């Protein structure tokens, strides 16, 4: 019971609070000893809300503390790489939100530091812990659909983020589709070799004026020869719509969306089923706790984490390749972006 | 934060552990200060597992303690009535598992004690807090289906309980269908006036030899004139199957079963959807926590509980009427059993 | 090609026209040579519509004609028994709409005449030819659900018939639930021994004033010991709702309603699936043609028909027993009504 | 009634027999007076089966006959263009199976002849008459999903055709995906401007050795700015899988597959729903009759046909563009192939 992993959380924003709630209430094997945010008040409020003993505005306190085994990096993307490096040098394990960085040199610097220190780094690709996606991956692994032919990933947010967020996001491929790029690799346990991207502005012209797109289709070719396709839309008014299907020689395995309940109304208007859960925090509630449990398990057992630094790097490569393909209207080999 | 409701749990069996887990981990407004079981070791083990300070083999310690605001009565059915009475006399609120008792005098004695003391009593009809059933009740209340015509309740356990349990259970009507009798009242906010029961032994002849049935159909007539029908089976090998439908002048509202995930396989065998959750503790996980939150809310706000002592009494009356109807092969008016 | 079975249709009402259309257009092995209706103009119009050579107001012409092999009796219920007898005596096979009659003596007279003549009689229980219900029966027969526990039949019309129709219908049990009584026997290949009926007036008070009910629940006990329950409502505003489920020791088999298409809308309002087909003629379109094909096959091969005179009699017995049970508020053994 | 449209069918292969059955049995407004096939025996057998008066091995007899109003061209693809031209010059309306031809000059020659003659030409894109796809198109037209964002078309055959067929098919884009290219235009009432194709050999290496692919993803960009994606697989062992979804600013509209029935089994293995209909002739049974009814209606009313010659040309253009895109690994503007 005393072998609880002692955590510090860096970043008291939305995702920081999600991890704080899980680590303090739902993950028995963790103990949160500190929370840091550059806005000191935000750290203090979150500390109070979840009963965390120490709140601070200075991350340095964390890296120098002997009472901390691991950090959960929930700060803004541009700080991820630096905090991974500092955690590694301080001998602390790091759980880091995606993406590691928006450019490969920063990603590689972080991974090198972790490699040198021998600490553990897990990337927050929470969807890998969603029971539906995991169920599909497991079925594929067990050979239930035979040899894979085609992966179809449909991913739609309920509404577009604020324009201010869009501007700093790195673009749809790096911000939104990065989850789906991770999913392509996860579902088949295979690497993508080639990417072809098409994009459009359909949801909001302001997104286009900001230099981004809000609708996209990306085709991928796997090393094994299978094909995949990802479609993204920044807006599906009926809720967060994230479905996956893998077709193979013995059939297909797919998933429907989670819904708040299973209540069905039959009226003169039609047979009305519940909408998908609107918000990704609801949809992936279980997954957010489970990814932390998995991380802690790897620390305790000193085994490989389930989502490695390389798993954090590969989707960044795919997103960069997709951006290039979109701009040049041609298929792009992944080796053009990273060898 | 200091206004947490201080609980003692009586009974460290399966359901006692469910409430212990919820009260210690998932219900922030509760604090469990003691657990009691006549088997002292059981109390100690559960106390250790959930970090409960005090474990005891003697319920008297609880009723005399000033550090306890409320008790959760999870002991065997024949003790419920007595513990409700002792809690009431000790000025403690009581959350009691169903049924209050297997006979009306015991039920009425308990309710009288509670009335006299002015403490709160909530009965553990957890299904009232299931999002599906609650969603249906709410839709009916809002008038979405207009005037109600017909309530259909399908309730099937995944497998029959051990014969030893069956023998002491009070029979299918009082043990299993009591949840559905409660549901009839809950769904329409109306009382049942007449009951017609048919039963059979289909699952296991040993259940028949023990004087019970394992399959039953009960028709009810509501005060408002609507009809209802409950079907029960002790065994549905594909999982716990609990569905409800209400038909009215404007349509119907119903629910499907919860499933562990939403993964679908399409193979040469067919299109295979997930089975219902097998075990009722999984199915009603959310409901078990929510009923406790509701109870605590009523204590803190000093408002009426959501599932009253009378809500605990009425299904016992219906179960007794069903037993009479089954034995005499005729419709039985509820007033024959209780006025 | 010349061995087509030559038909005369008696009755040019709604159901007569359904059979006329099927026999003239969709059932290649039949040839309709005459149509008769007491309203001569109705016969003429239907004859013209479907290219039938001969139209008449006098059924006698049919029974005396040598050019006719079989009659389809689609006239009003009170004439069924007489026409069956006359067809039998004239050596003609008869396909007769349900019910044979509203009283057992009339039914038995008809069956006796058929037995004596050695001609074939098939009753128009079209639902036996519905691919869904047939699929369930076949699954039960193949042992897919093991030993049967419970049959649940839900049957709802989209709207109540005109009051004038209700008054002459023989009441809900004989008019509407008769199809479901037939289904109880069909699904399990077993006989019902005991019936308990409850009824109510919920849809339209005028139906109650006419001495009938519009909502009913009937429980049946099979000879094999299994239970069954039928629920009926004269009104489900979202369409004709006819579902069946059989639960057994190895699982359950059930069916959903047919819908006009499979189009799904996802909007802010919900996920809207298509409503069940509104009208029974649409729902059972395939079944209406298939029952005639089956009848013709039996004539050509000189084999037993799929829905015998006894299959027409038994549901009348069950309906009469249900009426008695409803009036006397007690379980009624089928042997009380017919031995 | 005498104004039936008099048809000759050219080609007595599989699809010729489908049209023969529909025109002789299910489409009341047509009369088939002749059938022609270069294999005279095939013509004779089909004539006998469906009661067609005249069978011939020489199409010339048809074009010179005064007793024929329209031809149904069901012969092999390379003859389509020539027969359209001969029908037009003979003043006969033509219903022609897809594709018109595998190259644009042949297509354009056929369309020019029809334009000159003023006769009617309808192309056999039967899926436009499928109630599901039509329901989606109608919902889009009515504005139910608002401004369109994304069209997703999933199209999978149950099994790959024989290698001999593959070799003469013109390749997957012209043979299989041509239906889906037609669907892209049909669903949005808009033209495609740009195509990006990716393909693979996953089902059978022999298909690759024959110079074709069996798995493909094609992204399209519409004139209105919306995107679309088509995925094709030559093999889905669970049945013919053809689904469509259109996402827009107000939601999405999609369809599920048709199934032979709606029977659901619940066992220890899972909840087993019916598979999609295996064969396209079953799936599109209604559509095959309805496209002929529509054609005949246009002839009788002298109105524009529902699937014009240009509707036959456009998907050929898209298929050629997709082939170019696949070979050159780049986005191809439709104007590169046809202006």
C-alpha cells in the first residue's frame, strides 16, 4: 500500500484536471503529491478540489523533489519536449499528453533524453485504452478477421474548437487526426509507408482564413500492403462520432459509438435512438483512467510502457507527411519526412 | 468537506462490499467509519480492503456510537426489519437493502419505528437509478408517450442462484420479481390494483422440488386502468437481460441492455453484436453509486428520500398477491393482501 | 404449364383483392378464372383490374363449375363455414381466411365436411409464412435455443379499426389475438393447455361502450410446461408492431420489425431509425404470396397443407377460453371449452 | 392497357434474364415481344421460361421490326455503344446496362446518335432506385443535413468474380467502382472535379497478376467544395456490403444493409444479427423493377429519363481519372480526362 507511485501533475488546465481526478480518486495505486501551473492560482484551485497537498507555480520544484516518482505533463504542447527532458534528467518517469512536439527535432531530443536516463515515458494516446478500439485491435490480433484488407477510421468532433485554439494547434493533421494516425498503427500492429491527403474548409470559413482545414480524407498504405482511410470533420452536430472498422479475409470488426443510455423512443416521427456521447471526456472516461493504470503498472513491474515514445513520434511523422501530401496534391512516402 | 455523512455498514457479504466500495471510493460525500458482520473476520477483511477504520462483529457498537450518522443495512433479509427499528431508535438514518421483510407485519413494524423517530429510510431499489430505466420513467413523466396503455418488463438472470439460496429466498416473487414489482410502480408513478400470476419450473427441476418456480408471467392492472406484464426467468445463458417498454397513446419508450462494449463482428456466421452484461453488479454499477448519492443528498438537505419505506412495502404486497394468485389460479386484488 | 391450379375467388373486398393480385401476378402456378361478390359491381371491378375472365354476384356458379379446382374464401366471417362446406361437397379445395367461424359448432361442421370429401383446406394464417416468424420457428425446431422456457408475443395494430368493424368482429380475442394464438402453437409445435386473460379499454372508450376491449395480456401454459404471453394493443401510432421472442435453455431467438428502408438520420434530435411498416398488408406482402404457393404445392403434390383445418380451429378455442378467463378473472383450462 | 411499351431484350445472360423476369412478370406496363442472343439457344430458353413469343440470334431483326418500341441492351459491354446507336437510328428507345463503353469516344458516339434521333436512353444504374440510397439522396435534397461536408461510400462484393471476368472487365474502377462514382454524383446532385486513387491487391494475387487491383480507396472533391471517399473491396465474406453516409452541417444520413430477415439469436456466443444479403440481385431486386418502371414512365409521358446518357458518361470519366491517379500517385483533375 506504501508502494503507491507518487505523482506531480504539470498543468492545471482541462486535461490536467482530468488526470488529477483520476489519479486522486479512481487509480488506487497513485498518490498525487503536487500540482504545478504557471498560473499559480489555477494550481491552487485544482489542488484544493482534489485534496493535493502541494500547489506551485514553478515546475522546478517538482524536478528537484525527492518525493516524486513520476510526472504527468499536461501543459501546452510547446513545453512537452522540454519537460520530458527535464523529467528524464531528474530520473522521473513521465506521462506526457500528445503530441510530443509539432516538429521532429524536438520530438527526437525528448526521446534521446529518455533513452539516456532509462526512465519510462508514456504518451497519452488514450483511445488505445477505449474498450471498443481495444476490442477491435484484440480481434485483429487474434486473427478473427484473417489477413487485413482495409482499415476505415471515421472521426468527427461535435463542434469546431475556438478559432484561437485552431491558430495555435498545428493544424488539423497534427491536432485532431494525430489520434487517428496513432489508431492506424495500433489497430494493425503495422507501420504506414505512404500517405495521400485531401482537405477542405466546409465547417467554418474562418478556419480556412486561419490557414487550416476542417474536413479531410487521408488514405494510407501499410507496410503489409493493406490500405486505410481516415476521414475527419471538425463538426458533427449530433455528438462525437468515432468509429473504426477493419475488413479482412475472414470478415470485418467494427464499433458503434457509446451513448449516454440505451433508451429508444418510437413515435410518429420515427424510432429515435440515443445520440453518441457529445464530449470526448465522457466518451473516453474509462480510457483516461486505464491509461494511467497501465503507466503505473509498467513503473511498478519495470516493464515496457504500452504507448512508447516511438508511438508518440510516428503519428507526428504521419501528420507531417499528410500536410505535405495535401499541399502538393500527391502521394507522399513516409521516408520523405523521416527515415 | 467536514459535513461528510458518517456511515456504518452492516453486513460484509457481496452487496455490503459493493456499498463499501462505493462509499469509500466513489461517493465523495460519505465517510465509512465502521463495518460490522456477525462473522468478525469478514468485517475485518472488508475494512482492510477499503481502508475502514473500525471492524466489528457486534452491531450494537454501531447503534450506540455517536460518530455514526447513517447505517447501510446489507445483512440477511430476516434481520432488515430489526436493524431498521434499532437504527431509527438510535436516531440514525438507514439505507436498507430490499426486501424490508418477507411478511407485512415485520415491514409495518419497521416503517412505524422510522415514522416515530423522524429519521430517514431509503430502500435499495437500485434499478430506479439505472440511466435506462430512469430515462424511460422521465420520458413517461414528461408525457412523451401520452396516456399509458401497457407496461412490459422482461427480466432474466444469467443463471439460477444456488439451491441453498433459493430455499431461503422467499420464492421467485419475493426474491427476484420484487425488483420488477417496484419497477411497475416507478415507471408509471401509479399503484397496481390487481395481479394475475402464472409460474413454471423450466430451468431446473430441483428448484421445483424446493417448492419454488423459476419462470413466471405476472399481469398487473394499474389504478389508472393501464395494464402491465412482467416475465421472469432464472436463466438466460447470454447474460442478464433486463428490458422495459411502456406503450402509450403517442408511442412507446423502451431500452436495450447495456453491453461491455460496442464491437461488432461480421463473419460468415453472422453479424455478431456484444452480449448483455452478464452480472447485475456490472449492469447496475452506476446505479449503485447513484442511489447512495441520492440518500446522502436527502440527509444533507433534509428532504424526502427517493425510495421511501412505502416504496419498500408495496412490492412486498404485490409479491404476496402474486403468490396467492399463482396458488389459486385467479386474479387477486391487492386489497385482499393489504388494505 | 397447363397444370395451373384454376381458382375462383369469393369476396372482392380488401383481402380478396390481395389474393387476386397475388394469384394473377405473383404466383405463376395459379390461374384465376372467376371472382364472385354479393356486390356484383365489386366483383366486376376487381375482375377488370386483374384481368379475370369471369365476374359474378352468385357463388353458386362457382361451386357448379367444372373449370374450377379451388376457391379462395375471402368473404365475411359468418359465411366461411358454409362456403367451406359447399366447396368440399363440390370437390373443390378451399383456401379460407381466418377465422373459420366465431363458434365451435360452425367450425366443426366445416371440418367434418372437408374430412368427408377428402379435399384440401388451408387456413389463411399468413404470419406463418413471414420470413421472421418462420425463421424463429425453424431455429426453435432445430434446437438452437434448447428446451423452451418462455414465448413472448407483442402485437400492436397501428390504429384501431372503425367502430362498425369492431362491433361485428367477435371481439379482440377472436379478431386480433387469433393470429397470436396461432403463433403460440406455430412457434413451439405444441398445444396450449391453459389460458389467463386480462383486458382493458385504453385506446378508445367507444370500444369499451361497444362491449369490447382494445388492450390485453394473455398468459398461456403449454403442454410441455413452457409459458407464453401475448400482449395486444389496438393502437401503436408508430406503425404495426409485431415481434416475437422465444427463450430457452440455450438462449433466445427473436425478431425486429420490418421497415420500409434502412436509412438512419443523425441530428441534434437523436439518431432516427425508420419506423416499422405501418400497414399489415405491406408487412406481410411476401407471406401473402407464399401461403398461396404453399397451398398450390399441396394440391399439386397431394400432400398435407401447411395450415390445416385443425390449425384454424385451435386458435378459436384459445380465443373462447381467453374470453371466459377475462370475464371470470381466473385461469381457464382449454378442456373447459373444447375436449 | 394497350399502350404497353413493347420491348425487345438483347442479351440472355444473367442480367438479361433479370430484366426479362421483371418486364414479363412485375412491370405491368411492359410487354416483351422478342429476345435476342448471339447464342440462339440461350435466347430460346429464356423466351420459353418467361413466355416471350419471339427468340432470335440476330439483333438486326429487332432494329427493323415495327412491333418494338424499346430495347433493353444487356449484351456484353463492348457492344453497348453500337446497339445504342442502332436503336437510336431505328427510332427505338434504349435502356442500356452500365457502362456505356470503356472509352470516351465510344460513349460520345452513342450519346450523339441518341441526341440526333430524339429517342430516349436510360442507363442501368439500378442503385439509384434502391430505397435506401434514394432515401438518402432525398433527405439531402430536402436539406435535412444542411450543407454537405463529406460523402462516405463503402462498397464490398461478397466474393471476387472469376479471373476470366476480371481480365475483360476494364479493371476495378470501370467495372466495380463505376456504381460508386455514379452514387457520388447522385447523392449530392453535384459534379466531381478532382480524384485521388490508391489501390492494392489483397484478396487474390492472381488479380494482381492480371494487372488489376481488388482493394481501393478513392477520394473525390466536389465542385461545391465537399469531399467524398469511396472504398472498394472485391471480397467481404459475410455478404454484399454497400453502405453510404452523407455528413453535413445539420447532421448525417446513412443506411445499413438489407438483410434476408430480422431474426436475432442471443446465445453464449453473442447476439447474432442477420448478415447482409449476399448477392446483388437480391439486394437490388426492387431497384431492378423500379428502374424499368421509371424508364417506361418517361417514354409514356415523353419526359426526361431519370438516368441520362450523361449520367452514364460521367462515371466513366471518373473511373478513367481514378486509373490515371492510381498510376501516377497524384490528384487528377477531371478536366485532364474530359473537358
